[in-house]
């Protein structure tokens, strides 16, 4: 680990006791069904559909929709829960305090924010940042399904319980999903589950666990680069 990494880790409040603390990285198959790339939407049409969406009542309270940012061919897709107040104001995911922590976490792995795709399960802010309802997730997640099918990232990183449970179709607690070999849907895209940065702001001691999860994520990426 170089001094730049160490600097970013320190700024995240992470103490790394030894470099090789990661558990064995999952090595799931990376096969992808190419026909699922054609979802019936162009990227621009999908953006427009999200922008004009009135499928649920969140359209009345939102300032704007938050589609997601990043390259449409990104290798990694980070998926959070839903926009908060800052995101609702700026129209971009993870720009508030939690987002700033996410950006620092990316830097610790030499990743720039603009090189990954960042989005949420919900594209509109739930009032008072309440948890998304099952119905909201069911309706809004079709947009996320299209995004994943179009970007076809090599890796999905679920930030927090709502995203993990949606992607995996399970109701297990997040701690049971971390560190396991998991994949998303018929595309079988590897999924890494980790804590939401907002949780880390409240529970900074768990930053080491997220660091471990991201190390596993990097191993999966490296493995997929070798096999492609
Ligand atoms: N929390 C999320 O889950 N997503 C955001 O975009 C911001 C905060």
C-alpha cells in the first residue's frame, strides 16, 4: 500500500493492521447474456422516462429525479437506497455527507468517482428520508433493472440493506450477506454487499469491514479482467 492509499484510509478513519487482511475473494462466473443488453430503451429514453416518471406519489414531493451518474459502460456500479435532501436538490446521487465518504472510500482504492456508475434503487427522495415502501421499490426498480442490463457492469456493489435485499431478492440481515459469493439475476453479475456510507457515519468502527468488502470487490474485478 502506498502513502497515498494510507492518506485516504486515514482520512476515512480506517486503521489497517495488515495489508493481507482480506478474506478470500468470491470468484463467481462472469457470463453475461448479450440479448439482455437490449432493453427496449435507449440510454437517453431511459433518462427521460425517469425524469418524467409519475408512477408513485414521490413525484409530488421530489424536487427532481436522480437518475445516476457515470459512464454507461462502467465496470462497477454502486447502488444505494434513495436520494436524500442534497441529492434531491442537486439531481446527483451521493453528493451529501454520505456521498463524500463514498468518494473518499473510492479514492482509497485509486478509483475516481467519474469512472464508476453510481445510482440508487429509488430515483426520487422519500419525504423525511423515510425507508422506501415495498411498492415504491417494486415500481421504481424497473429503471434500475434497465440500467444494469444496459451498463452490464462487471460488478455490482450494494450499499446498504435496501439495495442488497432488492438485488438479491432476500430479506436476510446485511451482516449475513457480506463476504458471500452472490450474483444478480440471470445476468449473474457478481454482487458485493457492504454497509451504507450513512451507516458508517454513525458507526465509524465498521469502516474496516467496508474496506475489507471493497478489497474483495477489487479481487473480483481483477479476476474478471484476467478471464476476459
Ligand atoms: N443515500 C443513498 O442511499 N443514496 C444517495 O444518493 C444519497 C444518500
